[in-house]
């Protein structure tokens, strides 16, 4: 499985409230917190969650170290993580979480937003009326430029997650979020020994990544490469700023073996602690952006690097008529709890406004644009206020400026569609595609993969998408025989789905075509099951999605929906467009049924008052 940061944060804050009562300790703060959590969270509703946050803030103001010690003591009691993981997560995230509570208006909208975003206990916040202003009105009936008929290759890598501490023969079925390592106290006889080439329960061995880089030039002479984020492994309870920088240096240096230039974007794991990105309300990550700019100087010009040093975003022109805009979409990431310190700041550092400025410049210059990022704004992991603004920008500048969008984060092979401002979902109204690249890491029961796009040199639209994979289930066999991974073409999007949605040779894989493909999934289960297999990069290990269940309709809804504010029914973690596995309560709050309670956002919360202890005593 992939490491679940949301679960880790839950452990730090109040996950223990769902556990069996813990015996009394000799520490009064631990006992008081446990009693408060047990009582205030018994109903598991929005008011109880806000109360638990208020109680935590109250005790933090009395004795922060006592609260952190209590977190460490309470965390293992739910038997979800080992003590070393609990201690490491508390040491790295605990104080930051408490700082956010200190900044936040817990009994106001901030508390509800935290309980919605992190825990799924409160209803989704109502979206404010748009305050976006564009420099110029949208042209009347804008159209994309014609195709040149000349195609070039572009390589897409995502979710690298190479584990420098991967150890062949180590336990691949361990009791920690990250396996295939030699942990203290591990049995000398593993339940399942990790092959040297990787395991479905572990991050990427350096050996596998190197073999992939060696294979790529055999199948493509890429014009350039896009890298949609996530470099370090998922060991979020370990490490330091210095070790994070060293891991990223090693990764970028390794990837520089590729003959083409690489245009990166920043993933949620690039920060330390992982997934936490300061906003103007919480501080600065200058060390991170300076470090990344130094690494990216292998490929980026000076003006792009100067922009990246501000907050990780930049614009660059890899070819005449094309502009790549690399966004730091971690400012919409729900698990970056710095985003909750000030709920009024829905555009940290003005990145959306910067995006508008870049797109307007491209429109004026008659350029085409690719937008790249890590966390896709269409995912459940993106805050609604940010994703809604992003959607509005896409509607203003598509299809004549924005040619394509590319993201990562999910680890799956996926896509999402955007529509014109009237919101009608139809083939005719589809204006932009958000491509989600397959992960290099096999963690999460997925095969390792990468993608090559066939792209027109004038419209910069994608004419085909070729996904390559290696079957990680054969790792032990490769070890035994001395063979190397069987990197191979998994599928061509045009060849695989063209029979279900016919397309002429001179037409791109447009948003309208992908809409027809998704519609074919609704009518033909064989077509959908083909997509479902490819979604896991043909590992076949992510669970069934049978035609007689709710799964297919939810997945198809997500494919047709590029707006995170329009959440589709969620019935299982394997169906969600997200990098984190939620609790059942989170799934319910993010379901379509849960959205009918949006009006409850403004109702008074039972059990809350300015005195956080009123719900306890």
C-alpha cells in the first residue's frame, strides 16, 4: 500500500479517539486528553471533531511538550503503527500541527475546514463567489490552432520514489508503512522476501530505476521530458532536511542521464516534513525552493529558476510556440495542514493570479501551453476553494491556449476532463484533458511504468499515449535466472480505445474523444475492464470493479469530472482519485450523498463553545 499521510496526521491529532479506551497512565495530560477525545468524539460528528481540536489547543497552551508526549503514548494504542513510527511522526509533524491550531480560529470556519479536509467529519465548505478577475475577456468562440502533422515524442515520468535504503531479501510484508528495509528487530526469516527488483508493497529500488532509464532510449528519442513530482521515498517518519536534499540531489543527478531536458514540478514529498508547505500565514520554505532551483539548473534557464525560488513554480519555453507552466499544486493539498492556518487565504502566494498572468501572456503571443503539476486539481486531495479557481482559469484559457495538462500523485494511470463555463458535460463542451501519469514506484500493488506521448509540433496536442511497464511480480524470477525487467509497451491509448470511440488518423486524442471513450465505458463493460486493468499498469492487484457494483459508475464519473468540487460517490478507497486511504467517515463525507449537507456548514455546532473543556466537564 502507499503510505497514508492523512492517517499519520490523524494519529498525531486525534485518531486515537476511535480506539478502545486506553488504561490510565501516570501522566495527567495523557489521561485528560484521552478522556477528552473519547468523550468528545463518541458521536463522530462535525461538532465533536471541532471540540477535539479546541481541547487539543487548550492543553497545548498549557504544556506543549506534555501534549506531544501524550501523542506518542496514545498513538500505538490503536495498533496501527509501531512505536518508532509514532515517535517519528510526532517529532516531525506534531509541533507543526499544534502551531496551525494556534493560528487557526478553531471555533470558526478554520476548525470546520480542518475537520472537513483532514478528517472528513464536517461538511464541505460552501464555495465563495468567485473573486477572480482576468486581464482581458475570453475571445468569442476561441479555437485551437490546426495541427502541423509532424509529431515528436515527449517522455512523462512521475512519482519516482526511489528508496535508497531498499534491501533485497528484507521483509516485504512488514508492520511499517514502508517495507523492504532492514529494520531493527526484524525476523531473520521474512514472511515474503523482497526481490532485488522491487515489490508491490515497497518503493522503487535504485536498481529498477536505473534499468528503466537504460531502457527508455531504446523506445523513444524524446524531444523533452516532463517530471510530475515526488522524488523521496514514503518514509515520512524518518529523515531530516539535509537527508531530503541529498535524496533529491541523487535522484535528479541519476535522471540527468537521459539525453533530453527534463522539466520538473514539485511533489508533496519534496518538502520536509513531507507534504507540509508553508503559506504566508505559517512561514517560509526558502531552503526547499533554493535547493530545488539549484538541482533544476541542469535544465532550466535563469529566469525560470528565479521564479522557482519564490515558491516552486515557473514558466519555460521548450520549443517555439509552446510554454510549459509548472505549478506548485501543494498549495491545494488537503494533507498540507499549513493550508488551514488561514482559511481566508485561498490562493497562497498568489499562484493562481501568477498562472493567469502567464496564460494571458501566452494568449497575447499566440502560444500554446502545457500545465504540469503534482497534485491534480481534479483529485479528492485538492481543496475545493483552490480547485474551483483553477477550473475557472482553465475555462477562460481553453481550448485555444491550454493545449494539455499533466499531473501525477495518484500512482494510477488516469485522466480527467474539463468543460466550458456553462458546465454542461458533453463531448462538444469538453475543452481540456488532465492526464495523470503512471508512477515509477510499484508501491500500492501497481507495476512500475512511464509514458511517451506523440505530440503535434504546432497544436502541441497529444496524438497518442504509449505506456510502458515492467511486471514486478516477476522480480524473484529475474533474480533466480539473472534476467532483467521485461519493460514493454503495455498499451497505446489510440489502439486500445479507438475501437470503442473511432477516431481519424489526423485527429488528436482530444477532450471530446476522451469523453466518448468514457461514455463507451458506461455502455461496454469490456471496454471499462480494459481501462481498469491499465489503471494499475496491468498488475491486476488493485481489486475488482465489477459491472454489477457501484464502482464503474463512480470511476467514470471521476473521469468525466475535472472539478474537485463535484465529488463523485465514493464506496472504497481503491476507487478514489487520491493518494491517501481515508477512513469510512472520510469516504462518506466526500461522497455525493455527503454534498447535500453543504448548507449545514453554517449551522451552530453542538458541543462547542469558547470554553473547550465544556464538552468534557
